[in-house]
């Protein structure tokens, strides 16, 4: 972000902020309407001001246009697409049917006149993840991109030895795929204001790896994604009623203004949920990566109220509520249209903190993500942190490294994330000492002191002790530097203390195939650690080459040996975070969209660099059934 000269946050705004402190933690309030919604002098602490200032934006699209759109969607067309996708059989990520379905999606998008492409230069366990993207170019502001998405892979789980079994996935997630396709068919006849990308991900059931790759590539390419509508499971309700969840995080709440208006043209009851924790909103689908990167996203789907047939052989066509399916598709079509056909919005602001549950000695980063629709102006940036006791500290006073808060916005469309602050907990300035929940709020004001765009907020908690399950150790959020000097940021996670079976004094299991390792972690309610997680846990905060330091030292770990040793035998072979035997003993499988069947950490015959945290081993044959007598594994969880 381009910070210029110092502009002091307007006194009126600060007074308004201070006047709210007595309210404590804000209660949820419904979106404002009418004159209240357009009042720019909303306090940053009024509870849910985020999005209210943009509430009237959806009024730029006429009712006649929305009725015209929705009249083109019908049950017959949707069901024809549903039958076509289910007709492929199981679309499990590691089956040929998955690739065939991707090819069909590509052909369908192309037949609508869209720019269709595969984003498949990534793999999972050596198997290609074939994501499919269709692009409808915007006619007014094409650099701003709205993404409508859903995953097309399916799975049946849990049960022993069934990861390759048939997985019809009629609800999870053929309903979403059919909806996105039908929206693409209808909208391809029009010229939206902003570009729309219709995204179909594979590898969602493998820890969201397809969308992780696609979104990461868009960010690397500088694609200005301003909003996402993501769909997952649209055809079942517990009592047969027409209801569905619409979930947003705190930085995405303005999208509910659009989904609310869209719902008024349908018969579906959209249960709007706003939150910043897994018990409030659904994180278990591809929109989670947009939230992770500070991009506004709206989830439409069953969420926590998922079907009892979810991930079973009974997730079949006869269990789809056709009326609910159709009404959810209409809701999606109109919500996407309201966002993508609207005139350029006011500036959109997001606040992002790298840790939601911090511990003593953690490094807390505060980032701001800002999207400008194209209006050149000078603004003042205001941000405050509120302690659990209600005390307030204003940026930039809490940081000695940042003094200027003036922002000159360019006239062209522009999006950028800027790290504003970094401090170690506990700290005095700002006061991050007390246990409990902290709140960060931020906004922009013009020279008259009036709020411009939305208010953004984020929450995090300072907790007294780690929350990892027994047998696991906590790895706080942070970055590591790889062999080439590149930095990789990793969110907080937990990792097994020992190699599987994760029991002190027992020999680690070896001779394990990659798919067996992955399935075993899933059955435990965990997942196979990603490459970045594994390496971060091994290298520690100082990014050492080995768990114990930068120089290889024979004898500290089970390297240059004759066989595996019981877990924990080498007391000094322990990473900073308390994970044992990450060098030597057995190679350990990892899981990532960017790495093919890679195992890390060396085995008992390794030495030097081959026993380091950075050395990756690629066994033959490649693919999900690749196996080696040298490999074991350990699991992770968030």
C-alpha cells in the first residue's frame, strides 16, 4: 500500500469510536437499510458496520433484469446437467473418470463461447489435478474478477480400503457443478461489468488442494479477484424445507447484501451466518482459501447441516430435493449477477491476522488488503486494536516502525496486501498482555472525516496453553526459508510428536504407500502433513537446515545407521517445536498440490544434506500407489 504523508484520523471518527467502548463485545445486528445504511459516520465499533455502507449498491441492478435472468433457469436443464455428471460414475481424484469429467466440463464451457482452460500443472500424490476454468470478460471493468466456483471430485469415506470405491456424489458436489454450469450458460449471453471466472476444482476432498493451487497461481499472476461465491452441497435439508446456509467471514459481510436481495426472487430461506470461527461459519470448502488470503467470499451450501448421505454410496440422485436444488441455483445466479454486473463499488478493505489463537512468544502479523475500484483520491487510514477489557490503542502509535497513514489511491483498479505490523506476544505497545479475545478494526475516511467504503475487522484470542490433542505438538504460524532462499508462510497447525504410530518407544511403521499414509491420517480425523507444514515443523523459527541446527552432526539423529530405532530414542533429534525424528529413521510422506509423491527427512542410512529438513525423496513408481520400504509418515491437523 502506498503510504504517503501523515494524515491524522479525524477527531470526529475517533470520538465516535471511543463512544462505543462501553458496549463491550458487539452483538450481531441485522444489515441496515435506507438512510441508516448510507450514513458514512458509522462508528468502527458499532457491531456490524462492515458492508452496510455498500448495502444500496445492489440497487443498481433492476428487478426486471433479475427476473429476466431467473426465468431462464429451470429444473429440466439443471437435472440434465446433474445426470450428465453423475453419469461419469465416481469422480474420485485418483480415477480416470475424474479426468474425463474435467474434459467434459471444458467442452461445455467452450460451447457457451467462454474462454476455457485447464489449470492442471499441479499434482497430488503424482496424479494430475485437472482444474477447469471458464472466463467471461467484463465489458466495463474487466480487471476486477468475480469467481463462481465448486469442486467436481467425489469421495466415499471413511471405511477401510474404499478410497477407490464408487462415489456418486450427487449432492456433494454435483449439485454445485450443475449450478455453476447453468449459470455460465445463462450469463454467457450477457456482458457483465466485471469479469466472471467459473471455476471447477478437483482435489477438494484432499484438503482443498485444487483450489489452493488455482488461487495461489492467480495471486502470483496478479489477478485482481475481488469476490468469490463458492458452492458445496445444495440438494438436501433435514426436514425437506427449502433452506440453505450463506456464510461469510467478517471481511466478506457486504456480500450478504447481494445474496439477501437475490433470495427475495426465490423460495429458498437463506440462513445468513457471519463469523470468524469454525463453530459459526463453514470453513470446509474451497472458499476457505479466499478467506485465507483476505479476499471476500460467500459460501452457499449445507455447511454443518450436511446430508447424512455425505461421503457415502447413498449420496445418489434419489436423495436430491429437486425444488431446493433449483431454488439454490436461482439464488446463486442472481447473487453472482448482482456482484458482477454492478457498477464499480466503493473501496473494499480487509484486515487479516496470521494467527487466530496465539500463545506466548508467537509473532502476530497484521495485514491490510485493499481493493480500489478506480476513483483517485487521498484518504486517511485508521486502525485500532481493542483489548478484552475494552481498552483501545490506535495505529500508528502502537508501532515505532510505521508513522504515515496517508494513502493516495491511483485511478486505475488496484489491489494490494500490505503487512502493517508485526509484534511478539506478549507486548506492551499495543497492549497484548491479557488473556481473551482481541479485536482489530480499520477503515478509510476522506478529508471531511466521512467513512469511505466498508469497515473491516478481525479477531484473535490470546490463550493460556496450546490446544493440540495429546500426542501432538503445536507449530505456531510463521515462515521458513527454503534451500533457494525463498520464504514460505505457514498457518498454525498441530503435528504428531513421533512418526506413526506416534508412540514413544515403538518402532515407526515403514514400507507404507503414500495413499495408505493419507487414508490413515484421515481415519484419525487428521490429514497427511503438507510439504510446507512438515518443513516448517522441522526447521523451526530460525529456519535451520536440520532439526537441531544448521550443521549436520552424525549421532544426534538415527542417520548413517543399520536400521530403524524406536521413536524418541535420539533425545537430541528433536525440532524446536518438540517433534522427534524428523531427520533420519524413516522418510515421511507429505501432501501438497505442488509436490509429486515427496517424502522428507531422510532415513536411517542418510547422511549430510540427504538427512536434512529440505531433502525431498521421490520414490518410484510415481502416483498414489507409489510405495517404498524406506517411508513412514506422521499426521497433522488444524
